[in-house]
C-alpha cells in the first residue's frame, strides 16, 4: 500500500479504476474506490495496514459518524469483508460519486434481518428512509 501512496493512487481490486490519493482534496488516507465504493481489507486496527485477509470489502450501507450530544455527524460508509465478514466504517471522500453513495443507501434497505442485527450488535446505526433528507443535505447541500 505504501508504494501506491507514493505514486499518488491505487487500482481498485473490484472495478479496476485508478483511484487518486491526494491530500489537497482530502483523500490522503483513502481506503476505498471513489467509483464503486469497494474497499480492501487491509487494516486490523484503524489505519494500521496489518490485516492479512486482503478480501474485498463491499459497501453495504451508510451510517453517521458519532458526534455526541445527539448531533448528526458526517456520512460514513459501512463495509463488509467478502472473505472474513469483518465490518468497518469509513469516511466518504469529496470525489466519491454521489449516485453510488445513494445506490448503497437505497440498497441497504434490502439487507437481511441477520445483517441488520449484526450491525446493531456492533453499535452501528444503519441509515434508513427516515435519514434520507439528511443524506441529501450532506451530499448536495441545502
């Protein structure tokens, strides 16, 4: 991964799109593709790049960052590893495709009850139709 950072990006292992890493646009710590939103299981703990799994991490839903005091934080992607079922939460990036984020949001309503319970057990609040207006505000302003 380090050699990709020095070159300014990486090739997505899911869709093969070249993904730019650029601190000036806020993607210096990027871990997912801005086209398909898939990630790769590379971390054991946040940002350590020590995972041996290396499985593809599918975007399965959205959540809000925990801000405390009842405030709604920024939109976060929920990823599920297709190899080992680890769940992780990642910030969206400025150049992530909004329509892909919305696709993940709408598709998450079809998650199995078992997957929804797994997220709840892990303390992850899956965004629902009730959050649609806030998601739109964060993606498109207004």
